[in-house]
C-alpha cells in the first residue's frame, strides 16, 4: 500500500515523501524592490523536509501585486534574492516550486507603483476590503483587460517562469484558485466578456490553458503546474455549477503533460468533482482537502485511498517546520497561532522547536 511517506517522482524529480507544503501568503518581502529576506530563506529552509514546497504567491508583474509586501519575480534583484532561498532549500534536500500569482482585481492602487490600477477580465469590483499600509480600503473596480493586455499578462507569466528557473526553482505553479486573475477568468460572475476570452465555458478556460501552455513552452511542462479551487467563494467568486468548466479545463490541460494539478477542495461536496478531475488528469494530483480547521494527520489516508498523489498542508506547517517527521511520529503538534499568518510578525518558524532527535522516526531508523 502506498503511503504519504513513500517517495514519488514528480516531473522526473524524486520527492522524499508525498507531503506538500501549501502556498501561504506571508507579506514579508521587506527587502529592496519587494525581495525576500534572510528570514524568508530560513523559513523555507526549515521546511525542506516536505516532499514539495510551494511558495507564497509571487507576482509575475508589478500590476499583479495584491497585498502589501508580497514578493515579485520580474526583476534581476528579485531573481538574485530568491536564489538565496532555493539554494538553502536544495542544500537541505528539498524541492521547491514558485507559485506565480497575479491578483487581478484583488488589490488596491495604493499598493501598486507608477499609477497602476488593478485589472481583471471585466470591470466588476469585488465586495469587501483589502488591507493596505494605511489600513483597510474598499476594493476598486478593475480596469478591463484588452485583448492585447490579456496576451501580455500571459507573456508575463511565461517571463516570470523563466526568471523562476534562473532563480533556481524546480518549477512553477500557476495560481488559478482563490479568486485571483486566472480564477477571475474562469468564474461567471467575474468574467462577463463575450469575446474569445469569455461567454462560454470553453472561452472562460482559455486564459488558464494559454497561460499554462505558454509557461510549459518556456520552461518545460515537467516544471509547470496549475492550482485550481472549483466552487471556492473566496474573494467574492460565485461558481454555482463548477463541474462543466473545470472538467473542460482538466481535459484541455491534460495533453500539455503538466507536472501536477493542485486542487483546493472548497468543501466536502466537491469530493466527487475531485475524483472526476483525477480521472481526467493523468498526471500527479496534489490535494488541499476540505477540513474543519487546519489540515491534519487524518488527511494522510487520502494517499493510501488513491484520492491524491500528494496531500498539501498549510497552517500546520507554520507551527511545525518539521511537519513530515511529526506526522510520521504521530505528533506532538504545535498549535498554529493566527497571529503568524500576516504582516511583519515573524513567529511561526524560529520560536517553534523542532522535534527532538529521539522522537524522530527517521533518526531512529538510522
């Protein structure tokens, strides 16, 4: 029986286990030009025991930024800073993919340089507010992307993917979930277009497919992945019937030979859709399962049951940098502190102790 602690091949790379660290926005790019710092390097190095690390969302262009102090991958300065991170993870034996995240309409002009404003497939503002350096601000109506600007956004993903490889990343994950730009093209309430990029299920998936294809052509399909979250209402997304568009999307990206498909399960009712997508997509499937509270050790059985090839853990990885060892040992687990999730509070790694060697099954195995 295959377990979450067994190795697996991913795009020709041997992962030590089937436990993935889910991408989590940190808002800690306090270096010059929105670059990661030494604290970021240590944060990821400590979690190199994951079979796969997926970074926090990294904007592929200046206009793609959605939150304060999030890092980019569109300048030489950012490439050099990320190289420090990837070198540290690789020296610790880990594998790390960069998540490329264009926030689209989720953001605010005050967060963007040079008079830029958030963009989207259609001029539909999200309900709610975004946190900025001056406090919460209402979301603004995004500028509708023209056809040429849509193609330019796709090119930005490809260019950032090339820079990710230059920075030493093992691959990139396109963030097509949680209400950001790719998801905004997929969802009927945010994509009101009637041109080639909207108006039908086939047209709404086109941006996601073309972005994945462009990145695969730039750096190789074995280094390219896609994250989706069917039916997820986060960031004011409304997908009342997600199955048709996501089955069409899975069928469309299947021939590309992507490294993996990462599915964020919006709720227990989405499990049947997850199983359908698993049948349609023959590559590796990473699942961030729907759970009450942080994903915990009970989700390891998803690998044993064949539901997923890897299981992604989020908040529990913040409080337990050595999470795979603790999962294998059956605990103990530190409790995640919500205060560590955002901003300049750097708790969540250095003041959480590692599992003592005598409690580490791997150490006991020699």
